[in-house]
């Protein structure tokens, strides 16, 4: 894991106000921080909506569409990370900046099981979530595929290969990015750890950002997406499938969470989404577990 960059001076571009509290259920397939009793998001949305090809609830809260990854226009964009400049710009537009992130020591303690009430088991789950969500160029995941350690980079598709060599959506019931729910649930490990380790300010900043409103859309999206946890995108007459983690609200929720952990992690998230090859998408949807052997389908990916 990378260390955190030094915080930059605060430069709030998203106006924040306190408009009452809303209760947000723990999301399926998003990492790190508790969603309990959050405040209504008050980051300033983008002025104009755009036709992303996603529909409600998969498009997310109105006004934030232009901040989410767009479909790649060139093969060179596949699995490319955002980069720090772009990540900082997006953070500012949703009401976050570097001063909202955990300190370097807080971050290192959390991901190593340190700090007051730290847990190595919880840290391993959190680290796995981060690796899945940042599986972009230069950051491969390694899995056992046909008895051989095999790298894969699939973030733009909204897919990943688990350690056993099975291809799946990060929102699959098997994924750490879903199993982490027990840690982020109200009263769970992460919220308690943050409060006990002087990170309440970061948690408040997260709740005051666009994270809160997007979390509601993300939760709704996951509840209607079945075992496969894939999303349909229709632009013009062309329909395609992408994994749930690349649907705008879930991508933005995960972005906000990683940015608060460490801005460099958010910078490693995918900048563009790519349709899953139709043969692969059909196989994932047909599977009773939403998983297929990566070795059988690796040739369909660039």
C-alpha cells in the first residue's frame, strides 16, 4: 500500500450545509466506512445532466453524471487510472479535499490492524477491498488459475478475479467488497475504530459530501441486480453490460471512501468503463453463483 501525500490547504468547492439527518442502510459491495445516521449530502452537483446510457437508479443522483467514468473511446484508455490531478478535481466537486483524509499514521494503523482496537483480520478485508477497487494498469491482482499464479487487470469492466481464479463482479456475495458489510454496519468495527483513533473529522466530511446521496442510489441499484451484479448500459441502440462497481453511484461512493482513506488510492481507480465482452457477461449471468473460471474466458479480455 502506498503512503499518503501531504495534505494540501483546504479549498472547499462544494458548499456544505446541515439539512437534517437521514438513516442510510449499509451498502452491498462498498468498502470501508459505516453508513449509519448520515447527513444529507450538500456538495454542489454539476449543472447539466448528460446521457450516460445508465438509467435510474444506476445513473445515480442527478447532477453528478459528468464526474463518473465515461465509456472508453480508445483501447488505450482501458484500465487506465484517474491520476492524482483528476482525482483531486472530482473530490472537490463532491465536497472533499486532501485535508479530509486520514493522517498517514491513521491510514497505516487501519490497514495494518494497529491503533486503538485494531484488528488484523479486519485490516486484511479492507486491504483486499482497496486492491479490488484499484485493479488498474500497474496494479494487477494475482490469482490461482489452473494451478499457476496469474495476473489480471480488469477494473474498467467492473470485474475482478478472486484468489481462487473465479471471475466475478466486486459486488458478488463471495467478494471482500461485499463481505466487508459486517465491518461497516452501524456500530461495526470501522466506525468504532475511527472514533477511537481521532478520525471523526474524516467521517463527518465524508457524510457531508455527495457520498451520502449516492449511497442511497447505490444501495437501490444493488438490490435489483441479482446474483451476477452486472448493470445494463444502453446508448442509442447499443446495449452492453458492466460490473456494478462501474455504475456511477457505486463508483462515486467507492471513490469517496478511498479518497478519505488516502487520496492516492482514489487516484488509482479506473478513469473509464468498458463493456464486458458479451460472451463473458452472458456466462456470468447464467452462473448460479455469478462466477465463472477466469481461465475459460481470459482470451476475451485485452
